[in-house]
C-alpha cells in the first residue's frame, strides 16, 4: 500500500508544514485575529484600558480615543507594549473608549458613570491632593491620628479627624487593599472569544437553514 | 480578515454589498438544490474554521477555507460564506453586519476565481497537477483576500502598500497551512468521495 509515491507525498506535506512553521517564526505576526477586544476598569482616579486579541496577544501601539456622552473627544493615546493605556478620569460621565488596531480591527467599550464613582473617584479628584499629605502626616510621625484609627475607635480620637479626611483615608486604604482584587475582577470580566454555546448555536442555525430551504424546495417539486 | 464595523467609508461598504448581493444571487441561481447538504456542511466548516487556532511560532493562525470552498462550490461559495459570516458577526461579533458585504466579497471573490482558474486542474487525474493546483488554490485565495482587505482599507485613508504588506505578512503562515490543507483535502476526497468534487451547479 505504501508505495514510494505515497512516501514522497507524505514527505512533501511534512516539508510544506515545516516551511509554514518556519515562515511563521520569521513573521512576528502583529494582529492575526478576527477581533480586537478592549476593556477598561477604574483604578483609583485613573482608568486603565487594555486592548488584546486574545489572552496572550495584546494590542500594542493601538490608538485609544475616549469620548464623552455627547460624542466629544476628550483625549487620546496609544497602548504600550503590554496593550495597556491609562488616563486620569477627565469627567464623571459615561466614557466611550474606542480602540483602533491595525488591519481594520476596531472595538469600543463604555465605562459607565457609576463605575467611575464606584472606583472611589467621587471624592478622589477633589480630595486627592488633600488626602495625600494627610495620609503621610498620619503615618509619618506615628502620631495620634494613625493610631487613633486602628484601635476600636475611641470617641475622642474620632473627634480629632473630621469626617471628610477620615473618608479620604479610608478610601485610600481600601483602594490599596482592593487593588489586586479589582485587577482580578477586571480580568475575569474581560470579554473574550466565543464559547461552546455560540459555536453550537451557529451550527444549529446552519442546519436549520438547510432544513427550511430543503423543505421549501421539496414542496415546490411536483 | 474580518474588517470591523465603523472603519470603512460608506461607498466602500456599499460597493462591497453590491458585489456580495450579485455573487449571492448568481450562486443561488446556479445551485443544484439536491446537493444543498454539501453546501451546509462546507458552510459549517467555514463557520468553525476561524475558531481552530493553529500555533505558529509565537502566535497562532486560523484557517479560512475560502480556497476549498471555491474549488468545491464555485459561485455557491458566495451564499455559503455570507451565511457563515452573518452567524460569525451575530454570535462571535467578528466583523459586523454593516461590513458584511465587504467581508463576504473579500473572502468569496477569491474563492470564485480559484474555481475558474484552478478547479479543472484540481480535479484532474494527474496527481501532481491536482496536488499543486489545490495547494495554489488554498494559498492564492488567502493572498487575494488579503489584497482585497488592503484595498478596502486604502479608501479609509491608509496607503495601500504598507497595509497590504502588513496584512500579507501576517497571513503568510495561513497561506501555507491552508494550501497544504486544501491539497490534502482534495486528495482525500478524490479517494473517498470523488462525487463531492463535482461542481454542484444544477444541470440545465
């Protein structure tokens, strides 16, 4: 069965496949995918934008544009080599983030206004300058405020710090503690490729379409 | 190969749609409806092919299969690819509904060209002619698709050669793999189901 010819054929196929692999090595393919994804999340008073084709391929050097709800462009920038771009929250409204990658790939993501607020930024942009030195002052002299917050909150200590500053400090501490968690959540929420449901659903549609057309054609026949 | 929504200008979208509609109409007129199941199977293969990622070096590529569809379906590749792309757009968000015409044209037109240029050679009984013709069909279909994508992007203000070079460089591995895949498939069909290789046009 295995004639010399079929051996020759097999080795030809293997050679061609190897050639393909070899060529693949030499063309670091920039964006061979069907779709680029963009995802954004809030970290403190900044928004992190990530563009990617799949888990391992990030969209590097892609144009990121941020639009307000009125369609006005607020800012733009490019993603770095990790596919990341971050910007300071320009205004607390819905932000539409549009990422344009090479070869006709484009995607957008809308960051809702309440996400911006939920990220601790309601008090942030205004309080950030004030809260930084406040936090430092609290920590450096190992003075009363820092200690006062930690124990089971004795009444006189609370009265030494007014509500706004306390809130700012808590915000900051929470941000710091929650940062890894937020990052993990953001990654888990990232949109990614189609799952089994979509694939089987699509095949089902094709079969259904086939059935419909065949049914109609079979009725049309005499 | 899927151009996203909101990139191309209206005239490009419109001309893509016109070509796609015309091609689909021709395909549907020529189709022998008794062989519709074969079309459905190939449509399914096209639909899932883009999900099969083959690791190549540091990145991965996926098959497109338009060369094979051209050889086996001729003009019927138009409706088949259109259906596959509609489902990919709706279910996977690849491409989009407004770019459907352009994407269909960029993938199906090379398929039809393959059918006319290489169909007879791929069916021939001379083994090496058949193998090389089907390899060229798989390879060339992607090459032409890449050129069409680049051409569509040119009208958005990008200049042709840089885009074309980028698209083609990214697709060289796919071209080779797809060429091998089509060559192997055609030889396999010849042995197992030679009747599938006959063109599925209705006889009039």
